[in-house]
C-alpha cells in the first residue's frame, strides 16, 4: 500500500469539547482549561487516560527501546514540526513536538496539552491563550508565550497547512501579555479557534531559535538521528513535563516499503510494532503470537463528485450514485468489516452529526429511477483512483461492482499518487480523496468554504456558504450545532461526497508492547503520541 | 526472466563484427575495443538524455510528489522555485550534462543533500550482494554442471536438472518469500527476515542479514550457470577429441578438467556476465522483499518521489556498469576462444 498522503485534510473536535468550551464560565466566556477538559483528559494518552482496548496488559514499566516499522515514508521524509506530510512524518513529529491542544483519542474532542486555557472574548474576535508553567524544551529553555507566538507566526509565514484552520487571526497585532499569556485579535468572529488548533494539521510549538536541522521541542523524546527513507532515533527526554513519562528509553522508527516486509520483520522479532496494516494481516499477526489494536477511526477515503460538472451537476445523479452503495458489503470487502459505516457527510464526531440525518441504505430501484429522470438511464462514468489511503483502489473496484448492479458503468483509471495529485485531484469530475477524522466546521473550512484549498467537489452554493459563515460567527454552542445540522442536511441531500465507510486503523505488535490503544483520529499509533507506550522486559 | 536472458544471451554472445575489412584485418581484440568503447560511451550519454526526457514527461514533479495532497498552487510554486524545477528543458539538460561530466552529481530533491550521499552507501551494499551472489552461483553452477555432465542422466544429473528447471521458472520475489518462510518465520528461525541495518552501518557489519537475499538470488541465477556448463561439458565430452583422449587412457579428472572444462569457459563467462547484468537491474524486487538497503530500493524511492538527480545518477551508473560488463564479457569470451582471438 502506497499511503503517500495518508495525513490529508481533516481535523477534529467533538461534542464534549464544544459544549464544554462554550458553557464553562457563563454565556460569553469560552474556557478550555484545567477546570474543563484537561481534568478529564491527561494528554498524551497514558494508559489511564484513554479508553479502548490497550495492548499488552499489566503495569507500565520504564525502559527499553521500541522499534517501530512504518510505511508511507520515503526519501522525502521530513522532521519538520509544522508541515509533516506523510504518516511517518507525523509519527516522528509526535515524538519531538506537542501542540497547545490536540484531539482526544477516544472522542475526538479537544484536550489541552501545552495550553492551560484558551478563551475567547464575547464575540470570538479575540482569543487569549494561557500556557502551562514550567514546561521545558529539549534545550533546557522554558516554554513561554513568545515561543507560542513565534510558532504561530512561523506557520503563517510559511503558509503551512495549519494556517487553514487557524482562522482569520491577526498575528501582527498579537500581544504577549505576560510570559505565559498571549492575546490574539481576529479580523472576524471565529468561534472554532480551539478546534482549529486541535486538528491534525500540526500547529506544533517550537522555540524561538528553532533550527529544523537540529529540532527541539517539548515532546517526550529528543532528537537522536534521522536518515530520510531509512531510520530515525529518539532518546527519552528526561525533563519531560508529564511526571513519569515517557516509559521508553528510546524510540526507533524504521521505514518499510511494504506491508509484507513489515509483517516478516515483526514475526522475526526485528521490530516490535507495525502500523497501517490491512485487515488481511490481522490473522497473520495473531497467528505469530502478536496482538492487534484495531481503531474505529472516522477517517475516510471518499469518492468525490464535482457538483459543477456533468453528469454530477444534476443532483439526481449524485443522489443515485450514493444510493448504489451497499455500505455493509463495502466495509466487509474493503476493510474486512473492521471499519465503521459512513453516511456521505463530514463531521462524524460532531455533536450535531448524531441524529441529523438517517443512515442512507442501498436502493437500486430508486437509483435507477433517479438516473432515468435525470436523462442518464445508462450512465457511464470515469473514476480516477489512486492508492492514496487505506483500501483506496479496492474501494474503487467494489464501488464499480456495486454500481454495475444498477446498470451504471464505472470505468476506473488508476494513477500513482504523484500523478493523481498533480493532475486529477480537485480537477476531474469523479475521483477519490483522503480525510482524517474531523469535526464538521473545520473540515468544511478546508473542503467546501469559499477559498478552501481542498474543494474537491467544487461546492459554491450561496445558501450553504452563508450558513457556514453564520456558524463560524456563532459563539453559542447550541445555536451553532443547529446551524451545523442544517449544513449536514444540505450535504446529505445535495452534496458531492460518497462516504461508504470509515477505514480502520490497524496496528500489530509483539506481546511485549503495552499502552497502544484504540484511537479515533486516523493518525496511527495512539494518534502519533508515544509517551504512553511501554515495553515489557 | 527466462525470456530476457535468452534475448540478452544472443546479444552478448555475438562478438563485435568489423564494419569493413579494409586492407589487413585488425587484431580482433583491438577491433572490439575500438568499435565497442565509443559505442558504449554513446550509449551511456543516450541513456542519460533519455532518462532526463522521461522524467520530464512523467506526470508530476518532485514538488508535487513531496507535497502530495497539500500541493496548493502557492505551495507548489514556492517549492518548485526552491528546488530549481522551473528550468526549461534544454538548458536543464545541458546543465545536468555539464555538471555530470565534471563530477558534480547534484543535490537530491527529496533529501536536499548531495546525490552521492544518498546513492553511494547503498551502491556499496548492493555491490557486495551482487558479487557474493555472482561468486556463489558460479561455483555452484560450474561444480554442479561438471558433476551432472560426468554422470549424464544419472540420479544427480536428473534431479539437479529438474531443480534447476523449477528454480529458473520461479520469479525472484516468490523465491524470496519462500526462503523467508523456511529460514526465518516459518520452519527455522535461523536468519533475520528483513535486512534492515542502521543507516550509518554497511551490510558487512551485519553479514547475517546478507544470507537470505543472497540465497534468493543464488537460487534464481545458479540454474543458468548450471545448465550452460552442463550442456557445454556434455558437448565437449561427446566430441571426437575427448573420445581419443579417453581411448588413450586419460583419467576422468584429466578428461573433465583438462579437456572438457576449458571448452565450457566461454559459455560460463557469458552466463556470468548475463547474471551480473540481471542482478544489477533485477535486485529491485528482492531488495524490496527484504528491505535490503541497496540501490534497488533507492531507485524505487527516487521514481516515487520524482527525485530526478538521484534517478539519473543511478540510471547512468547502471548504464556504465552494463556497457562495461558487456565489453568485458565479450573480451573474455574472445580470450577464452583461441580460434577467434587470432587475426584472420
């Protein structure tokens, strides 16, 4: 599986977060703080803090070198803190750096990491970030608000992907109130700043003298060595701010070109933990005495229909194609039944998502009828597919097979990921894409709002855009959820996405590895957090 | 592979042919060198040019490969400028050629470090693997071929011929998976399944990790040597002069090693040359199966990331290797065939 871009757009925030954020401290005060979220979510995913089924039972132990075999890397590997591109980049960045706030692995809700609180003013046109005291960088310096400002400015100056979800902030006018407090004005109300910072887009904090060649962060591991396409090593950071963590003495991340080699290496004891496995590998790992952690993520490889191009410009065609999919069979055939069923809209972890729309089921007769009325009784479409995410090319085949039952002929054009992203992505009428777990508004910001960089379906509906803008300016959580529900209903009826299923995250490990838990974010291995993982001696 | 081998065999086995025999014919060796060396240089240059053109024609470039889904127009433009990808075709080709000739092999677009830093350590690892495989498969092929020819249609000959036939019919990655299963993760836990080593090490620092990749390639290449030596030996042993030698009371050993084996040298050299050529190009799959840190994996990665300088450097190195080896093979064949090395 060539998962070149398995860290595509998408970030997330969940129900608890927004409600909590918006209700703590009165109507106007939005507080994410120790009093709210942090109390229930010790960031970093130590075994006590995360739900799911952790691997390797028993008590965590200190020490040992964990050897991880991962795919998706290559000679273009980077250690860049704020613009990791591949899954392997995220695994490395998760060892060295941390964010102010991140997605909780169980719910997807924001949980505070370096920040103690992130509060808006009454209309969300100004946000105040207060960071935790006494957090050290690997070079011994203490984290300050100046470092936070430097980090956010660095993202802005380099137009790193994190900028997309940071909203209309005015960093030139930002002020450092005291060593631990930063105040940032916004050009327009922006009620989802916390969710934007929590996304997978790596708004990671680096010191003011950050040197990418010798990276320094606040993460649980320090920089040891890095050879692109081969191996990187990360010794333990002894002054890590979370007491008693990390458990491991050293983390070694090794590049693998394919899954078979990963499995062989695990079976022969050359690595301890492997990631991004397909469902067919589960039995191989278990037969060899290892264990598997399967995460029900809300990340997905959708089919994208351009709503401005024939035949998809006719909403009946889009509706028909969505009705062609037998989602249970799709999940079974593509993901071995380990994924979760999708329903064609963003925001599966959103509070507004639940009960917004009914689960869509396959209805071939209705699909045929819609196609006939749209004037396409014998529809032929060309689907651009590429191995850009788990099960992508298999998904295209299964979709084509299911579509054929209704007489729709799907011709699949498979391209390598580089060709796909250079020539087809966001260009062709019918293609595939990759999204990580996310909340509705932050995903819409990347994929459907005016100027969104990943507008794969070319959504420009004026009514939708106006609802979306209203939601961003709505500070009250309940009111905003109602708006999001309206947006979801629109997408469900008229949108350009087909999301048959969410792919599972599958990690295999030997019996010595403990602390690997299910994680909803779509980023592998505890959402790329390492401090909670241990090795039995 | 069989098809490729057969085709290449015919090509490599054909000695250089003089274009015109003007006046007194030149010495065959001089004639071969005078003709083949300039042609070889031309071939290498052509390979360089074609590789450059092919990489320009490929959809997508290093910037879009690196950025992938995040390749927004602004990000693409910025990275392209940083990587120098905005150079037009012909000036780009000329500057690459000029740099290459003067020993400046450029900077990897992916790692942003010198191309040589990316390629040379891996080249050493691959060279070690290829040489070991060539040596072992030659010894096995020659010894097996001589033994089989000596007792033609005996038990050893029949069984070895059958094994060779089966082995030569199997793709190398199937053999690779098979040896991993037998010697690592299935029956016997003798050797590591994959050949991952720390980047600063070379494969000879951990020779145990050479075993399975080498074994795989020996299984794939030795049968050709075996079959060629066996056939040449049988032909020699059934010839009139061998019969005469036998009638004159020559011992079996003398018959085999003094009379027959020298006649098998030329075909053996040809097969050795072909095996080396195959190994240089064909180790990509085996290196992938074993995660062997060699030039094959580097080549695959360079194609994936559209890392043109690395790609060109590797391809041109391989072209030089191919051309040199072809000339050397023909030279050795000429030297080991007395009737052809004298001027006519």
